[in-house]
């Protein structure tokens, strides 16, 4: 029983021993394999390290060669540059030596000239001394001769001089006075003739229609029914029109027409266009009115710029401020006694340029002054002041020439004309306004102005009669000689001028002539 148990227990031990032996062998094999691989890895690492060392040696040699090559090239470049600089220095030294030689030669020549000049100076000084001695001798002889003449004539030198000068002055004074009178008469005749020729030539060369233009303020309607639509329910549309456009709309019994009333010509033109557009469109309501009014204002702004640019282009005037050009264009919508202000300004510019060309003056400057002489009329309905004052302010604001500013200020006589072009502008302004057909006015206005002029003239003490002549452009006042002296007649003319300028509205200029006549009548028996 015991033997069987031992035998049964020995089999597992054997298996365990075998397993342990196999495990030991496997472990020993693994160790051997690891050892073999470690040797291979060490060998591979040694080869890689060797190869790296060889490459490093190769790179070091190449770098050393490159460095030697670069050092050689730098050295060669430095030697070449040094050689070049040496050559340049040698050339400069050669030039310097040549210049020194030239200076030495010039110095020698100057020394020779100086020596010659010194010799000439010495000779001149000797000659001057000789002339002085001779002059002294001649003065002494002249003094002796004068003394002898004084003894013979019984008159001193100063007395003789005064006598001769008195005779010459007496004789020449008459000749000078006669010459001055003849020159004045000739100058007056020539000036009058020349001025007439200039005006005639300017008028002949300026060809322009005499039909006057007007700003239309009456809007035609397709039917009277449109008046009701313009008025709107409870007057809503017409109230919006008047408040938005800033005008008065008159709707009366005139068939198929309404009247737009406004002192501002720009507003009146905007209103006219707005109403015409609304009538054609047919939709008349507050919202539409505001939309169309804004559109028409923009069109007017664009058209004023266009009219101004066209005027400057036709006159050949460059370099005018763009804002000032817009003011020029606004004159298209301004009228004076039925005459279009822009057309009038262009006429004045043409006439002034023609006369300036004949006198040899600056034609462009003359045309510029003529075009801008009434520029104040573009804003005189918006600001306080006369168009002369406002125009001068605009010209100064945009840096215009003093000639242009003086022409604006003086074309109605408010300021003295300081330039010839200013006189030409005033003359051209009168020609443009006074020619037949240029300006129109009603018979009632004409008669009223004539009566007003004569009434103002008769209001002065000592005035006998007064006549308004030449369509109211001249007033002749006849005064009583026993009550009014010559100086008082001049004073009456000045006071009448001031009264007319303050109280009368008139186109162009009015000439005032105060006539005082004295007659001496006797009868021989």
C-alpha cells in the first residue's frame, strides 16, 4: 500500500521537473538570443558612428576649402579695389598738378595785367593832373574875360543870367500854354472819336438776338377740373404745395391756368416744374408732392451748374470756382425788366472783351469782369443788400481779381472806377441794357417814371422847368438865373441825383443836366 502511494506520487514530480527543465532551456535560449542581438546592435551602432565620423570629416574638409576659397576671393577683391583706388588717386594727383600749373600760369598772366594796369593808372593820373592845371588856367582866363564883359556891359553875371531867364520864360510861357491847349483839344477830340469808334465796333461785332426772355410763372392746365385736384380735399394739396415749395399759388377764374407767385425766381421755377410734372402724372397727393418737389430741386441745382459752365465755356473763361459757376447759372432764372440776367451778363462780357481787345488790355480778365458784374443778382432775393454789395462780397469770398471786384462795385457808380476795365464794364452794361428790345416795361410804368423824374426835379427851389427826355434817360432842369448861382446849380444836380437813386426804379443810367442861362439885352437908339 505504501509502495503504491510513492509510485503514484513520483509521476507528477517528474512532470514538474521536465517542465522546469524546459523552462530553463527556454530562458537560456532567450538569453542567448538577446546576447546575439545586442552584439549585432553594437556592431550596427559602431558602423553608424564610423560613417558619421567619416561624413563629419568630409564636411569639415569641404568647409575649410570653401573658407579658404572665400578668403582668397575677398583678398583678390580687396587687392583689385586697392589697385583701382591707387589708379584714381594717381589720376586725381595728375589733374591736381595740371590745375596747379594752370593756376600758376593764370597768376603770372594776372600779374602781367596788373603791371600793365599800374602803368596805365600812372599815365592817367599824370594826364588828370595836366588837365587840372589846364582847367585852372582856362578858368582864370574865363574869369578875366567875364570881368572885362561886366565892365563893358555895366551888368553883373547874375543880373545877366536873371535877365536872360526872364526873357526865355516870358517867351516860352506863351508857347507852352498854347501847346498845352492844343494838346488838350486834340486829346479831347481824339478821345471822343476813339471812344465812339470802340463802341460802334463793339456793337457791330456783337451779334445777338434782342428778344427778351422771361421766367414763366403761369402754369397751363389741361382742363379746369385739374384745379380742383390741385386744391384737394379741404385744400389739403394746395396747402402742402405752398408750404413745401415756399410759393403762393393763385387759382382764379382764368381758364385752364394757375399762377405761381414768389419773389424768389428759383423757388418759382421749382414750383412751376413740380406742378407741371404732377399735372402730367395725374397723381396729386401730399406724399407725391414732396417726392416730386425734391426731384425738381435737384434738377434745378444741376441745371444751374450746367448753365454756368456753358456760359464760362462760351466766353473761354477757365479756372472759375465751381461754387461761383453755380451762382452764374442761377442768373438764368433771374430777370431785370424782362431781360434775362445771364444773357445780359454774357452780352456785357462780350462787349467788354471786344473793347478791351481794341485797347490792348487783357481780354479774358475783361470778359470775366463783365460776366460777374451782376453776380449779386443771384442772391439778392435771399440776403439783405444791393446786388452790387452782394456781388462784391461773393467775388472777394472766391478770391477774384481786384479789377473784377472794382468792376462789380463801380458799374452803377457806387464806387469810383480805378481801372480801365471797370469803365469798359460800365459802358458795356449800359449798351446791353439800353439797346432796343433788350428790356421791356409797360406804358404805365414808363409814364409813371417820366412824371416822377419831372416832379422830383421841380421840387427844388429856383427850378423853373424840368423835362425828362430820351425815354427817361436824361433830365434837363432849367433854373432861374436870378435865384440860383453857378455853384448852387451844381449842388442841385448832385441832390437831384441822390434823390433819383433813392426813390426811382429805373434801368441803366439817367443823365442830369442843370441849365442856368443869363442874358444881357440892350437896345441902341
